C-alpha cells in the first residue's frame, strides 16, 4: 500500500504485536493535514543515542518544500523496521520535504513492492530510499535512475554498480558488531566454556555477523568452543523451542549470539523455559529486546543503526536533489554494543514512537 502525508503520519497499531516476525519488514503511514505541534519528536528524543553514530543535516541543502521523497520496502509492523522508517520520516520532515511517503505491502513479497514502486514512478517522485533491497527491484531502480531520481539503499551493503540507479548506501558493517560481541561475551564467560550461534536465516548479512563472531572468539579466546550456527527461524514459539533444545544438548553453553532482530526475545524466552543463564547478545534496540536486557535475561544488544542509516539515506537523497551528488558510494556506520546501563537514550526513541501511535489512534 502507499499512503502519503504532509506533517503528521499515522504508524498503526502493530508496534508491540510483531516482534517475532521476519527481520525484513516495513510499515506504512496514513494521511493527515494537521500540524503536529504537541507530538513528541523521535528525532529530538533520539539525539543522545544517535550522536555518536551519525549527525544528520540540520538544514536542507536547498528548498525541498515542493519535493517528494519515498521509502520502499516489504511487509510492515516490525519494531526494528519501525525504527528505520522513523529515521526516514523524521529526517525527511526535518528537511522540509513537501511529501513524505512510506510504501510497503503487507506480505514479504518483493513482487508487490515492485508494483508499488511502479506506481511511485508513474505518479512522480524526487527521491527514493530503499529499506533493504532485492534483485527483483533491479530493473525498477534502474528506471528511477534513468528518470534522474536518486535512490539510496538503507541497512544493506551493496556493491557499486550492482543496482544501476543506486547512488549510495547507508548501512552497518555486520562483521564489526559480530566481532565486538565476541569480545564482550568472551570476557563475560571468563575465556572458557562453549558459545552458541543462532540465526534467523542463512543470508549474507546474518552469515557475516556469525562468521565475524566465530573468528574473533577463536582469536581472543581459544579455550571457548564456538558451536556451528543453528537456524532459529522467525516464529517465536518455534525459535524458543529450538534454543531450549540447543541448551539441553549443550549444557556447557554459557555464551551466545543471535544475528536476527527477534533473537533477543527468543533467547529470553528460552532462559525462562530452561532456567539457564546465558551471556547472550543480539541486534536491535526494540522495546522487547531492551526489556530482556533490563530484566537481566540477556547480556546486551548490538545497536544496529537502523534509525541513523535512514536519516543518512534521506540526507544523501536530499543533497542529490539539490545538485550535490555523494562523494562516496559506501557509508558504513558503527553498531555499538549496549549493556543495561546504556539503554536510556534508546528507550527515549521507542517511547516517542509509542506516544505518536497513541496520539493517532
């Protein structure tokens, strides 16, 4: 579906309900013509969390009040992707775009996403931000480029020229947070024992995190055995059952990493069921994940910079529209490891999103 707005956007009611679904998801927004003077700004609330990662443009590079910007992806409602879309939304509105639109099918169906993109291309756009990317979009993106509409990929590293029409990406380096997690977990384990690795699925991003974790653990803590990756999947009850089975089969596991956004909640559920305490780190600063850290069920989270990536993507698009093409194609942001004492600024972001959702119900 495609829904456009000037000013306030409605985010729907799915934020708290979809935390066990696929990582690759997006949300769509609905129309409103009213101003949002009393609406909490997630841009403001997130500044403390974002400051060390990326500082967005504070002023538009030119007048964007007559320009349209679109976000295109698949699915909707996952809290991880809520953060991505909120970064896009906040920055696009901060720069004064006349129309800010999020387009997403309800299903994980790239064919439907392409159809939405076709509609965007037909009705007109000045810039495109892609939440994730899929080969099915290659021809569509090229046609955006041929029409002079700049496209920027968020969250995923792509090779220059791999998708003609893409002028840059704003993403994170999976290897960096996988290696950083190994350092923290290995130290917490005291340099001995067994560490587990679970993945939502086997794909380049998650595989990269898992490989970096294993390599760094082997380098720094050779006495820690790292088990082969297990696919936990995306169905929460099934994921919990798989992790409980893993823990039962490996009673010496005292450390773990999950490479998927639903993994922290799944591991917290497995801790509840098994009674085991595991020094586990997974990605994404969503409320359910942060609650698991706050409550001591898991060790910490990798703050994949989904909000900031999409702020940056908007800035790159805005600059391109204003005649300032990017000077580099690859834009990688850090993913710091956050423990319980560092959660507060990230809670500020999700609190502000909840306020907005409640105000628009």
